[in-house]
C-alpha cells in the first residue's frame, strides 16, 4: 500500500467501519455484469472511462442544526454540518462502483484510489462542550452485506482542536471477487457536529476529485494459492 499526503500532516487518529453504519444496495439490473472477457477489456477507470455508478448522500438534523451532503458521478462530493444551542446532526456521502461478477472463476484485482480532500473543523473560542468529527473510509463490500476490505483514509475530530487543511492520498488494495455475487467498491464519508448550549460547532468535507482504477490480475487467485471463499448464501 502506498499512501501520500500533501500540504499538511494527515490526521488519522483511528477509525473502523463501526464509526458509522455503511450500508449499500443496488438491484442487480443496476449493476453491470463483468464476466470472463474482463481481462481482454482491460482496467476499469473511473470516472475517465466509466462514470461512478454508486453515488448516494444522506443527512440528519436534530434541534438547531443544518446538515447537507451531495455526490456526483464525476467524482466530486461534499458534506457539511453546523450545529448550535444543543443541536446535532450528521451528513454522509458514498462514491464508488458496483458490478456483478459473472465469470466462471474468481477474479483477482488491484484497486487503486486517489482522492483530493479538503476538511475543516470549527469550534467557538474556549468551547469545551461542542464536538465535531470527520471520517472517510475505502471499502470493498459484497451483495450479502459482508465487508471484504476496509481501510481508513481519514479520522479526525475536535479532540485535536479546530483545523482546516487540504490533502491528496493515494492507496491500493488487493481483492478477490468470486462468481455469482454483486460487489461495491467505494469511498464512504461522514461528518458530524454537536453544539453545546450557547455554542456552535461545524465540520465539513469536500472531495474535490476521486479517481479509481480496477486492474484485473491475469492469473487466477486460486491458481496462485490464494484463498477465495464464497459465502454460504450468495444474493445477486
């Protein structure tokens, strides 16, 4: 794995999928089939060759709070929450690619990802009661709901104080896709904020660009001695 960050220190302070609920679902008719001819077709490049076909956003507000999020197929997304006077909220977005594996054998792949992120956390002067948090993850999930790979790209909170920075990160992970399952390769992000009484807090995240490449391996993962376990119940 190669990870690079520019313009600032990369503030990863621990993160797991449990940080927020990451659920993705698209019906089979909205997932393109990738079969035995996938190797001859070459890498899947997003969004330059194929647009991201998994883009979703959601937000939640309680009390005096404003939360919003958006995600576009061209790889741009954002989320922002501002809360005050006891209000609280969250905003999430997901950006990725989903497909059905219809080949006769498991397919190995290297998934390369590059994202440009802007993040900001703001608190009132001397505020010790408000909180803000930003989380970004890179995941591979299947249509049974199982998480096959999970990597923290960013975990930051108001525990480190107010801040604003920009960074680029590049990473690559290996994955094995078994037949007769749907798959989701995605970036998932969430921002949260809670404002104490008489105080205000905000968190925002902008994904200025997201580039993903799925490079298929020429040799079967089973032939190389790798384990490719098919779940007991395969739902497509």
